[in-house]
């Protein structure tokens, strides 16, 4: 039986992080983010919300997670 | 205004209010909510920024906005290239499920004037991707015409630099823009007090967008109400048809029947 990696090294919002290879959906929930309130770019491409559950994070992935804040 | 059929129409969507407001620079969320309420605005701008991963206790803007009541207009504030602005708009659409965007591509940090070359590039791409683009631009009729030709849903010429409070610096250009394009003309940036907003509407503009003018006032909620009234007064005055400006007097009382 092959062991999967315990952790993957990714970049989230410009910061390096080592996390379990969760799906984007699970990762967002783990860090307390409501997936409905954000938009996500994975490796510079918009990740549609429908794809959050089915997209597993892997080594070298670059995530940008944004939301709406006050602005003019 | 209630009772009249003078709605603001942008890309086929109708709005009663011709005042649009931003959500930035408020002291706190309750003040922001109260000011937006007092303004009567139905369209509010928001910015798109990274989530703070490490500080998850921070309240979220959308916790305080009733999305059934307001139309969000995400902006591309802070973008200095077409690529960044396009990327931001795609993210905004994904986050907000609406394709309305306020497109800003800045050219300079001190003036925050638009980089019209990059703006036109971004607008062309975004219109093709089905966005409803409301571009912040300079009070240049030629650029406004180009933006209309590209397919923008409105043009938003500045009155003066963002946050400057200088009012409508070039009302003559604004009038020329009104003559030049058929899409709604919305003055965006520079409004400092109520009369500035009224002037924009008296010129014939279809709407006014502001943030600092309200949020930066000593009493933002009172100023929001003032702006609400000013935009409505200015629009009503415009539709009422003002008297011409004359060099000499024209008496208002009869010349006959004077006692001698």
C-alpha cells in the first residue's frame, strides 16, 4: 500500500504553508472561511466554486483567496 | 424619486437612486451601514482583497450588507495594469455572482488618475467576457467615446482626484461628455460636499458616485443624507429646465402701476 504525503507545501496569499492535501473546500472550512464568501485563484486561474470539493491541493500549488472589503 | 418614472438605467437594470456610494474609510461597520441607509443608494462599491488567513476573527463586510437590498459594484482599486484589473474582475465575479464591475486602472499614486491606455485594454477584454463594465476615467470626451464604443455600460469621469473633495473641476468637459456618449454618465471621484453632487446632476449627469465625501465628513450620516437630497435636487432642477444665464437684469415685478 502506498502512503500518500502527510503534508504538501503550498503558497496561500503569498505566504508559504505546509498543510494536509485537503480539497480546496475542506481547506477553506478548516481555516474558518465560508466558501460562498470568497473567490479562489489556483495557480493563477479562477477556480469555480463548483470545483472546490473536487480539487485536492498538491505540492507547489499557489492559492489566492480573496473576498470583498470596504472600498470606494 | 418615488412617484416619477425617472429611473437610472444601467445595462437594462433600473434603479431609483442616482447616488452610488462606497463602503471604504468608515470608522466602523455600524457607521457604514447607517450612512449607506441615509444616502438612499442602491449600488455600493466594494474592493477585492486577500482574506486575512491568520486573523480569522475579523468581521466580514458582507455580514453587514443586505444583498437583497443592494447591488454590489466590485472595484479594481489598486490595479495599475490591465492584467491586474482583469484578474480582479474575474475574481470579483466569482465571489459576487454578479458581472457588474467598476473598472479602475490607475496611472499614478499621487493623483490616482486613470491610465487610460491600460483602461481601454482591460475594458475591451472584460466586455468580451460578458462583464457589465462601469469604467472610472478622466473627464476626457475622447476616452469616454472609446469606452462607449468598446461596449462599456456607462462612463464614469472623475470630477476631481479621488478623495480630493475639489468638486467638479471641469464642468465644461462633463457637458461635452454628455453630448458625446449615449450611455449613462456618472461622475465618480472628487465630490466634497452636497453642492458638488447637485452641480453634477444639474449638468445632466445620470448619477454620482462617491466615498470619501461621505465617509470622511465629520458627520458621515448627516452628509449621506445631504448627498441624497443634493442628487435628487440637482436631478429635479435639471429636469425642470433652468432659466438662462444673462448678463443684465430682467425685472421680476411689473413695470406698470408704479406710484409716482
